[in-house]
């Protein structure tokens, strides 16, 4: 029997207009957006549907926005298509979305948690300025050596030939130059406000722990892969601890996907804006199939095919 995995988008996949057709087409999606507007202290719908882009990419807006769009797509999908996944996973921010989909967090609690996480990360970035950059087509071992020389850090091990580095601005800039000199095809600065998934977030992770300790969380109904361990976690205390580590440690996305493939998962559905996770999977496995659930047509086409 074919095993299915559900994947959830991370920060950086946002774009102006995301989720608008979901909101206008599906009552389940509309309810999610309306609830988000009630909970948040800004007009999320306007930011998602009309931008402007400069505001939408701010961490404190993009994280709750991507989570909301992803859950809006997931709820509309779930109401029309009867598919039960074997595992869930999400890239960084997407791990929180996966926990909501798995029943470990209520949507409202997860949204508040992500909003607070984003605020904590922004505060840490002001205290400890940093940046992130994606290194393309340079072997991981060479990137690791360069980070050791430059004092940059490994933030994401996304796929073969795609590693994200993070840390203090000078350290990442030095690593960037060394990566290009060593043969990287490209090094792209990411549109984020700080050095996430690095030691610059150590203080922030302590603040996150305090907020997590006061957030209702339950054992997931479907296993969720931890970014920190690249394995499923079942106990609430372990999930919370890993979310704290995740903020200041490397995201092991490639290892997470290889674990799912080793468990027999061959088809994945990617929920949320963009097709980043599909692109990463192409680098990890030529056989795996990834179906994007982002727009109205994605859901209606699947619904029609299943009738």
C-alpha cells in the first residue's frame, strides 16, 4: 500500500496574493483566515491578498501568514479529499503547521505561538544582527569547512547541493566569498531579517521555551518529523524541547526526507505558498512525487479526479 507524506511550507515562500482564491472559494479556508484576523493584532488578510511585499516579508507578518495560508489549504483539501498521511513534516516554521495538522496544537494556539516566535526572533535579530545565505552546488563537507574558517554556521541542510548558512553578518559575508572561491555555483542572500537557526538565537530560544511551556499541546495523531532530529517525535515534552533546539540549530530537511523515503513514503503533498519543498525533493529523489496544494485549482482538480 502506497504511503503518503504531507509537507508544509517554511518562511521565504510568501508572495502577495497568496491564499486569496482559497478564501473566496472554500468556506473552510475563509473560516481560517477570519479566525486569524480575530487573533492577530494586524489585518492578515490584507497583507496576504494585497501586500505590499515589503511588509509581507517581515518575519512577524510572514510567519503567521504562511502558517495561515498553509492551514487554509489543508482544511479545504481535507474537507474534499479522503487521504490519510503516514507522516507529516514542515520546514522550520512549517513544523508548527504540521503540528496543527496533526492535532498536537489547536490552530489558534499554534498561530499565537508562531506570532510570539516571530517577535522573539525579530528582537534577537535587533540585538545580534545576522543574515542567512543559500549555497548552491558546493559539497556539504566543503561548506562545513568554510563555516569553521569563517565562524558562520550551518542553518539548513536542505538537499544535495543546497545548504543554508547563517550567523553574524561579517561571518556569513566571509563564508559567501570563500564558497564562491571554492566553486559554489551561486550564493544567494535570503530575504530574512536575521541569522536564524544559529547561536545568535540562543537567548531567543530560552524565551520561546517559556511561551511553549504555557501553550496547550497534545500528542500528535499522526507522526510529525522533528527538524532537529529528522525523526518522528511522539511525546509532548520531547516535541517542545526539539522546537526550542530548532530555533538555534540546523534544520535537517534532507535527512528528514530520506527518513520518510526509507519508510516507504513515495508521494507527498506540499501545502502552502510556493513550490520550494517540491524543488528540494527533486534534488533528494528522482522517484518521489510531490503534488502542490496551494490554489483552488489544485484542490478541485484532485477532487474531480477522485470522483
